[in-house]
């Protein structure tokens, strides 16, 4: 799994919007560290900021961002290095496509609708098919499920 620029930039922006301009410089500094592949320093900056914010609501937002990044740290990459090597460093196109599919299937005016559970299963299958795990993990389970239902 690749955890790219769009995901953490959106999360940082959400926290920045909630906290206001007083914290913008510190959050941008942490985001810069993430962009340059230094997740440890970014997490340290966020922890220091969180520990020095007196407002409980702001501290909660910073804690959420810190935990989100910490939980996904294994998937963070050096986006600047990927950009310079002409490699993909954002998942924006894929995320936009998925968002469009989900929105189209969840509209009440359409004849064909997905339930949340159904959408989850379809997206899991598509993700397996797009990865190298389809033949080893997904194909057998899907075929078994189809055979059991017949």
C-alpha cells in the first residue's frame, strides 16, 4: 500500500483549518518534514505542538493527526525524492476516480445502488485485482464464494 501526498496533506489541512492561523506555521513545518521523507521529525514537531497547546479541542485535533500519521508511518515515503525521480507521489487520480464511482452508486435517484457493505466488498476486490495479491489471496476466495452461492 502506498500512502501518499494527498492523504496526509488533506489531514494536515483539516487540522490547520480547525486550529486557525496561530498554528499554521508549525503545521506547515511538519508537512514539509513529511514531504521530505522525515516522518520522525514531523511526528516530533506535532507532539511538541500538541503538548504545548492549552485548548483541549485543539489538542484533540493534533492528537488525531499525530495518531493518524503514526499509525500509517510505514506507508509514508519521501515524496520529494519520488517527484525528482519522476515516480508517482500522489494518489489523487485514483482517489478521485473511486470517489466518483462511490458517489454515482450511492445516489438515491439511480436504479442501481450499492449498500455500504456491497461497496466495501467491490472496492476490496478491485484493490486486490490491482495489486499482486489477486491470484494468491482474492481469486480463490471469490470463486469459492460464487460456488457456494450457486
